[in-house]
C-alpha cells in the first residue's frame, strides 16, 4: 500500500474554506435553519394618511314597508303614524297584504280623522246601525282587524278589495273597492 501525503496548504486552507462556505450559506438562506445568526426583518412603520374626500354610509336594515306605511300616514297627518311597525307586524303575522290596513283606514275614516269618539276604530269594523265595535287602542284595533281579514276573508278566498267588499261592505256599488285599490296603489313599493 502506498501512503498518500497531502500538501500542507490543504490543511491551512480547509478551515478557511469551511468558514467562508458557512458565511455564504448563512447570507443566502436568511431565516433558514442553516443561519448562524438570527436576523430580524426590517419593518417600516408609517402613519395612515388623513381621510379626505371619504364617503361615509349608514346601512339600515329597516323593512322598506314600514317606511312606506309611515310616510303614507305622515303625508295625511294620521294619528296612526307611530303604528306603522304594528301594521307590518300584524300583516306578516296573519299573512295579509300589508297595504290593506292603511288603505281600508283611509277609505273608511280618512286615516282616523272621522271616527266615533274613543273607539280607535278607523276601519269601520263592526259598525252598522247602532252597533259600534270599540277597541282599547290602535294597536289592538290593528291586530284584530288584521286577524279578521285573514281568518274570515282571506281563508275563504276573499283577498282583493273587490272580493273583500262583498262581505265587508256588501251594499257598496264598487266605490269602496275602487277607493281601497287607489290607496293600496299609493302604498306600492317602488324599488
């Protein structure tokens, strides 16, 4: 066997080559496991620019029907204005057209301007001859009239003003239904 003799330059350069290699590796692999020193990334902080010419919006989730009914009541200066929410709630509860209650009230009493004193009956509901149906308040009246329209009219196929008129005001020549339709048209949602 022949003995291999390495030059002395090999032993002097080897540590230098190793150190240089490690240095280059650490420089090229920032943040990697091979890194010899922990380097933190450079972060720059800056203040946000002032908001100029920005647009601010408020999004409301109010049911559009409430606004339409409230605006209708306001337009005619009705005492029912604070009850727009109750009208929509009752219409939804009894599954009737939300426009019926305001339109019938307009047709029957000019939105409560012409009612029997302390009756809260803006709908001419159960009023004939000397008989007068009275309610404790407008909320009760809205609820009972809506429930009656659902149970005694809609459930029997009487849904349009013309159909409702045959039982609600059987003596009408059609003018009642025409008036209710007219006011229902004013309450349409125009999107």
